[in-house]
């Protein structure tokens, strides 16, 4: 028989960057929190993605929490872009430092969450029957945490070893002397390929869509830089809060056509030398004007041709008909050079799609590739996958999956009409993955904590996004993205990587700082666009909207 539900104020799902901060913030305010985590430790993305080369593509000094000055003064990052073990170590440190693990139930994938209208509480149940009941449900289940398994006939029957980048074993994997195949050339594949190539006897890269890859220029952080960061953290975090990407850099001020060809090239050269996503701070119109974007593409095309010796391979690595930046560009230092190695082969599975896996072979219409190991870097059911993997039921037992059958519907990416007292950290239609995520996570958690505090002070038992406000936000998000080049690609931002998934852009592209101000304004105007239900104390009106 299953245990009775644990009673609390807030149930949290997930213990990555978002869940950990939610637990910390809410328990610090005196709320009882129970969190469920599928993994057996904290870390989220950094717990699961242990593949060789896994690291952040936002620089570590700002891809980190800002909520505790003691924490940011105590922690030293060893690399400009830290690798997975160090980021996981950081999140473990946070969990221990703030004593968060006692609130988390590990090895507990949530399968069901139901709102009870009578009591205005959520009952949340994990696969093994453990459950909790609380007034609020806060999901921190991750935008990129639900693995997408490609529909490749016979994949499960592969007779060699199979590895998923997003569920990599904890023990080290040795590829020495082996014939390895990697399927997928998104950010995960691009980071893993150079490392695997350096070890394997032979590496076959199965590429369906070429990606624009930016240089990382990763390097050890100098002690002086760490000292400068610590002395200036206030200003750095402030810049993050006030920038479109939640990063501490100035944006562009000029169009790509405000300068001469030589000046434009010099701007690209300089940013290419700096490395990372800074490349996109070159000009204001890279994401809105196809001709401006083409100038950046031309620059990177030249770079690929200059680095990759075999012109046919170089041609294969150059993206076709895809503006730069509209699919998340991978960031790596050795990717293009890796294709100059004798033991690396690029296979075009756009022209020759994989038809199946048999025994030790991956088969395409053109060839049979004999492999010892297969690495799947084939991505995620992003933005909605982890939420819909749970059977979430709102008012009248309505299913979230039903509400989202035409694509995600959300007010501010934080709340869903028909699902009272549910908050989604970095939910669909918030800036989430187009912002530096720890900053985005902190902003959401702080807003949610403020809202819960407001409800407690006012004796309100339930809050729900208004259907009209939700639809207006969905329309606004769609309108903003329609003025950009994002719709010119098939990306996971749209759900295009999942067969049958409704095509709706899942991220708010209006910019993080602008979004943050909109959230603040909503709260200041008495949570405009939300309905409240009173009920704690007779003096409160039933509805206060
Ligand atoms: P996650 O870290 O995904 O954590 C979600 C947690 O919820 C997981 O532990 C998962 O096990 C748990 N969970 C999910 N469903 C359930 C369930 N039903 N029951 C119980 N538990 C559940 N973003 C950046 O801004 N910069 C970067 O450099 C960057 N690098 C990245 C690198 C990789 C390899 C990947 C995959 C993503 C990267 N991201 C990056 C995006 C990343 O999603 C965020 O930075 C951040 O890790 C999100 O934290 P989170 O807590 O919201 O989600
Ligand atoms: P992804 O970007 O979705 O890439 C998946 C790759 O697998 C694509 O190349 C895709 O090709 C290919 N693929 C899928 N199914 C296939 C099939 N049946 N046959 C052949 N190829 C197939 O996933 P990801 O690389 O895991 O990255 C997801 C996101 O996570 C990133 O965009 C980024 O936001 C984040 N991430 C960040 C970092 C970092 O540097 N910090 C590292 C890893 C991940 P198509 O493009 O043709 O679909």
C-alpha cells in the first residue's frame, strides 16, 4: 500500500538550476516544500549530460546563481566555459551549502499531478507511489530534459554499445580502438565529436542538417579575472538583468549595412576572435534582415572552407538555406578541425537517410557502416516534453496535454489557464532557452515567490491565468517571432524535431529584460490577467479580480 501524501505548501518537480533555487527561496520564506527528482542526485542537465566535451556555452561567471553574494564570492570557475563535472560540482555545492537535499525525494519521476478544486491543492504522485500534497505546484522539470528517441528501425537491436548524450553513464566510457558512430550534429554532437574522434579508431558522423558552429575560445580563467569578476559581480548581474539575452554585454547598435564591407568584416573578425555567442552582438539586424544575416553566413562559410582541407567535406559542413543563429548554434573549438583527421568520416544522412540498424551496422541507401559503438546526440522534446510526460490535470480534471494539443498555451510562460496554483519555471513562451538560464530561472522563481507571498498576505487560496490574458500572450509571442528570421528554420524551438508535434514557437523572443519588466508590471497592477479565489477567512471576497 502506498504511503499517505506528504503535506506541504509547495510541491516542486525537478532539482536542476530551477528546482534548487525554488526550494531555497521558498523554504527561506518559511514555506514547506517537497521536491521530486527523477535522478538520484541534484544537477538536472548537468547530472544527465555527462558526454565527453559537455560544457556550458554561456560563460561560467554569469552562467551561475546571483542570489547569494557569499556563494558567488566563494566559488572559483576554472574555465571560461566550465565542463559538466565542474557545473555538477557547483550545483551539489549549492545543495549542500543551503541544505536543500532534505526537501528532495530522489529517484522519483512524477507521473501524475492533479488539482483538487475543493481544497485548492495539488496532489503530486511519483512512479513508485510516493506523493505530496500542497497548495502550489511549481514545475522545474527543464526545457531540455525529455530525451527524444529517433524513429530509426532496429535501433534497439544494435549489437554494440549504445550511448545517449543526455543519459550518459556515470562511469567513464573508453572509445580507444573502437569504431564509433555519432548520430546528430546539434550542440551535444558538436561538443562530443572532437573528443570521441581523439580516442576512437574510426568515427562516423551521421549528419542530417549541418549547423553553424561558433568558436568557444575556451581557456583557463586567470586568477586576476576571477578577482575582477568577484569585485564587480553587482554590476555584472545588473547588466544581465537589463540585457535581452540575460548576459553582461552590450548589444549591437548598428545595422550590418551602416558600415563598409571592410568594417563589417573587421567586426566579425573581432567577435570571432572573442568567441561564443558574442558573435551575434555584431549588428542589430542579424535576426531580422535576411541580407544582414547573409553577411554573417558568408563570413563563417569562408572560415569553414579555410579550416577544412577537403572541399567536399567543407561543402558538406556548410549549412544550406538556414540563417545563422535561428537554430541554437553550437559553440566549440575543435569541431571543424576534427574533419581533417584521417579517422573521421562525414556521412550525409539528409541525402541518404538512415534506413535501419542491423547487428553492428547502421544502414543507409548508400552504404553499410559497421560500428562497435553508437552515440545518439539526437536531441530533446524541448519546452513541453517534460511537462507533458506527467499527466497534469487542472480544473475539472482537464488534461494539460489536451489544453496544449495545438501547441503550448501560457500566460507569460509562468501560468496556464484552467490550471490554478500551477507555476512553470522557464515554461513555454517565456524567454527561457534564449536567455542565460540561471538568470531567467531566478527571475521566475522570485516572481513566483512574490505572488505566493501576496496570496498568503491577502488570504487567497487560488490563482489562475485568465483565458483572455493567456491568449493575448500567445498572440503577442507569435507576433514578435513573426518579425524575425526564426520561422525560416525547422528547429526544436518550433517542435519541428518531433514527428506530429504542433508547430508553435515555444520561446518568447521579445528579450529577457523587456519580458522581466512586463512580469513586474503585471504584479504591480495587482496581478493583471490573473483571477484569484479568496477563501482563507470569511472577510475575503470570493473573487478579487
Ligand atoms: P534541468 O537542468 O533540465 O532540470 C530539470 C530536472 O527535472 C532534471 O533533473 C530532471 O530529471 C527533472 N525532472 C524532469 N521531469 C521530471 C519528473 N516527471 N519527475 C521528477 N523529476 C523530473 N543554458 C544556458 O543558458 N547556457 C548554457 O550554457 C547551457 N548549456 C546547456 C548544455 C546542455 C548539454 C544542455 C542539455 C542544456 C544547456 N542549457 C544551457 C539549457 C539548460 O536547460 C539550462 O541551462 C538549465 O540547466 C536548466 O535548468 P532547469 O533546472 O530548468 O532544468
Ligand atoms: P539538437 O540540437 O536537437 O540536435 C539533434 C541532432 O540530431 C540534429 O543534428 C538532428 O538533425 C539529429 N537527428 C535527430 N534525429 C535524427 C535522425 N533520425 N537521423 C539523423 N539525425 C537525427 O539536440 P542537442 O544537440 O542535444 O541540443 C539541444 C539543445 O541543448 C541545444 O540547442 C542547446 O540549447 C542545448 N545544449 C547546449 C550545449 C552547450 O553548448 N552549452 C550543449 C548541448 C546542448 P536535424 O537538425 O536534421 O533534425
